C-alpha cells in the first residue's frame, strides 16, 4: 500500500509578524516545528504500513529548512521524504498549494491513501485536504477520529455535532485526521539514526510540469486583504426527555423562555 503523508513546517511561537503588504506570515527567522496534528497523520500512516505492508512517503512544501521537519516523521517509521521547494511558489494560496502537492504526488507515482492533519496551526484553513483531493480526482474523508482499511475500502469515524458517524470511501482517497485518532509514538534509537542520515528528494516547478503562472500569487485565486480573529458562533442544545412528548414539551418551554414563540 502506497501511503503519502502531507506534513508542514509551522512557526513554533504564537507571537509572529505579519507582512503589512501581502498580509502573510513572516516565516523568515521564526523558530519552526512540525505541525502538531501532522504527527498524528504520520502515526496513522506508519500503523497502516505495519499492518498491511507498503511504504510511507512524507511530502512537504517550503524552503530548504521545511524539509528538516520530515526527520521527525522518518524517526517515527516513515520510509522517505520529498520536499517541493521553489522560490517562485512563494505566496501560493490553498488552491495553488493543492495543485502543487497533487502534482508532486503524481510525480512520485501516485498514492493509494493520502493522509493529512485536519489543518495547520498557522493558516488554520483546513482547505488543503479537499484541494488535493479535488486535483487528484479522489474522494475525501475529513476529520477522521479512527480509520481502518478493509480491502479497497477506507472506513473512518468522525464526530458530527453530538453524534459519531461512520464513513466509508473507496481507495484511492485523501483523509484528514484529528489529534484524537492516536498517540504518536516516541522514536526509537534506530529510527532517530535513520532520520539523521535521511536524504530527501527535492522537486522544483519544472519537475512538476508547472509554470510560474500556475503558482505563487499569479496562480492563486484569492488574496488576503485582512487578518482577524473569527467571531464565536453559538452552538445548539440537546433537548432531553424520557419520551418524545416530554422532549417536545421541554422544547416548547425553552422556546417560550427565550421568547421565540
């Protein structure tokens, strides 16, 4: 089974600067680390490899230093790493980034399963998994809290408000995972030594069959015009009742109390 895990380098501090002109994060000089939830995606991929056989390839996009965070995944049991690095990609939005990552996956021979964290701590959009799935023509299982492969089917569970739903999709597919899916393993000495010696494949635009017009600000469909904290949204409430009639009565009482009826 060929598994590709998308990982990302993110700032290791919360106090970072914003480019006043482009409204992007200033990453140069800021300490960095592996996006925390991506470690759970790596663990999920390595666990599947151990159970079913196959390979786990890490894939990331960024500058030369971005490749260093893949050593954490290699230490956990991933086999290889691929870094997509080209200064002409700077300023790519999630649409352009999804295109770049999808082209890289195709370049390395495709994947039966693409795993990602639910979102990154810097952009926090959660748009890369669906963008990659759309570009590859794959289905998407998002926010998985457990996954299992049965033949050519990926079965996953995820929360849906106050319930838990089971979703099945055919492979190949893209799957984003939650932190609750597992506990990432602590690297062993052999894994740490392998990670230290690992040499990663580096790809540029020409390797992916892309042009400067396909990436960066030129290939992006969006522009960041403002950054601000989102407003909290009220959540629903659960109506309790021993019977349907009791629940309806409680609902009516609640609506009258709030002067909604």
